[in-house]
């Protein structure tokens, strides 16, 4: 699909019409038609990725024979490489277009997944491929996020990013069970081959349906260095700091919370398996509804509320760790997460110059890799030295700093405009 704005449910046969009905069922009738190809690719891309990456750590320890230290080093290297890959991929998309970069990222990832089936028990090779796969998975991130802003008007950015987030969560919900089916009998090569083939199918979908340009794409590629512009953009750099701190809090939920619940509070791993689905179900059901209700309010206080809702709930584990209580705490966390993610993405889209949108989105998206690299080390170190309550207190404090810096970035960016019009205010 090369024409922006053409619904994929028109003129593309039965599968496209079926997807159009599915879109209306999940997202309602308020999704921009130009955004529907992105939703299609996001659902199946997330499905393919999550069908295998949920099991990579288990494979490395159980089948490859890697030590915990080796695996931790591989993940650290992958996270650091992802920081550079996310920015470089976004910057490249500003110059050659979003679609080629997205296809390159998917294609490289698919080849690396397929190659894992032939690694055998060669630890160094296997971990190197895992690290490369994680890094190349970030190449298309900035381009994908910039494409959203290319396709919809500025006043629709936040709702559009919320819609994409619902798509990603749908894929992540379906992917791990599918990977478990592929892994039946402990057949690791079948998992890698199956997930690689799924990703190749996603490339076909992306090549066919993703547009080359959007109605709001910049007219010309940039004639300046994105790095030189970004390093002088104080509001954006301040927001990157806020994003990095926010991801420390967010990743704590994914990495150290299950350890705390199982090791300290006596929950079984199977109980965590039940609790963890609260997140994707809540996002799928409530993300768009929440975004529509709050998008008329100023983004700075929304970010503050979001960070506090993410950073403080798990301090209450010292009072109770019953399953209903933990589920309620997770739901409060998810409300904060649903406020934070699309709001922050829309802010970055508004802060970025149109010709450097990919570089800005890629640089901000790379802060997630910082979170994944540092959170387990920080959280588990504090927990080992001072206990769970001290650990959650540290993350609560980080959420406060993230809230203050994020709100300051919003205010500073609004203030630097001499007479902001309604459209520019909507972008922020």
C-alpha cells in the first residue's frame, strides 16, 4: 500500500476486509485509515518477536549451557548496542525513508533467528547472535514511531500512539503461547525456525501494506546533522533523561517484581504467570478509552501523575502480598503506564523537527535499552543490601525525578515558542 490514507480494508481482498472488521472490533471506528497498515504490521511483528524472545534466557541456560554471568553480559552488550542502533536507524529513516529501514530491521532479525537453529552448543556464538538480534530489533523502532507521526495530524498523535500500543500488546499476548506450542517437547530448533518464518511473513505484510510516505512526511530529507541538532536541544535532552529514568521504573515491574513476589512474599511462579496477564489485558481493554478521556488535559501534569502511579504502588507490598492485592497494585501501575507511554511519544513527536523526526524518535526510544541494562543490576543490588522495601523506595524516588524532569521539559518546550498555536500545543 503506497498511497497514504487508503484503508487496508478496501480493495485488498478477503484478508484485508477481515482485518478491517477486526480493527473496528478492537479499536472502534475512530482509527485513522492511514494508520491501519501500521496496526497490522505491529500486531504480527510483536507476535513474531515475543514468540521467541520470551524463551531466549531459558534456552541460553538450559540448552546452550551458558552461565548466568555470560547471559547477563550478553544482555548488557545487547542493550548498549540497542541504544546506538535505535538512534542510527531512526536517523537513517529520515534520509532514505521509514519503510526500507523497517524492512531491513525485520529482515536482519529473521535471518538471525533462523541462524539460532544451527548454533548447537556453541555458547559464544549463540550469545553473540542473541545480542545482535536484540540490537537489530531496535533498528526499525525509531522509523516505526516516526511513521506514525508521518501518517496522522499532530492533534491525533497521542491517540495514534495509543492505538499502536494496543496492537503491540495484542501481539505480545498471543506470541508466547504460540512459542510454547512450537517448543513442545523441548525442540529449540523448531522454535527458532518457526519464529523466523513468522517474521519473514511479517516482512511480506510490511512490504505490501506499509506506505512509502505519509500525508505529514517532511518534503525533503535533512540537510543537517541530527546529532548536532539534538545535542543543542535542551528540552529534548531533558526529556530523554526523564525517559531513561521512567524506563528504570517500568523495567522494574518486568524484571525485579517477579523476583520480589516469589522470593520474599512467597508467591508461586504459577501465581506470577496469572498476575502478569493483568498488564496486556488492561492495555488492550482500556488504553484507548483512557487516552481519549485525558488527551484534552495538559501533558505535564499527566506525566507527573503517570510517574507517581508507576513508582509508588509496590511500596505497599510491605502491608500485603495477597494475590488480589498484588493484582490491584499492578492495575494501578498499568494506569500510570498507559498515561505515560503515548503521552511521551506524542511529546517527542512534537519536539522533533519534521526532517529529523526519525532520529529524535530513535534516540528517545533507545532509553528503553538503558532501562533493561541497568534496572536488574540496580534493583537487585539494593534488594540484596537493604531489602525489598528499600528497593521499591529507590524506584519511587526515581519516579519522582522522572516526573519533575519530564514536566520541566514540557514547560520549557512550550515556553520557547513565542506564540504557540493550538496545533503546536497539541503536539506537546
